[in-house]
C-alpha cells in the first residue's frame, strides 16, 4: 500500500469510477463508553466480484467483508471499507477524479 500518493493516476481513476458507480462516502457515528459520539468517515464500495475487493484492500488498505445472499439465485456480495484519517486523505485525492459522488466528498469535508 502506497499511502503518500496511493497508486498510479490510473489506479486512482479506476477507484473513482468504482466509487461513482458502486460506492459511497459517509460518516458513521459511534457512541463510546462515556456517552461521547465519535464520527468515523468511511468510503465503501460494494460489488459481487471478490477479486476487485481484494485488489482494493491490497492497493489502498482498509478491509473487506462478504455477505451471503438470502436468495440462492443471487451472487455473493462483497464490500470494501476504508475508514478514519485514511478515508479522509483518500477522499481528498479522489475528489478531482469523481463525477457523480463529488458532492458527497464535499459534504464529508464540511461535516468533519
């Protein structure tokens, strides 16, 4: 994983396209043991292709999950998630490459 600039411009453009089509930016809220609410910025991509999710994890960090479908005719669903400061940094670098989700990044920055 290359945190200082992540990967190549092509990799960043590919990730931006995945997020525009199958992902989102959002703030998760967690309450700690003392009752304080903590904001956790996240980037999530959903897909049925496990290899794409593993590529994202390998190249950008974060983690992946798998969800078995309730309908046997449906495919397995995979999710890639990156959170915290890494998500904010990545969102900042992706913003110029996004088309559809550009406003979500702006909202993420104004709330955090």
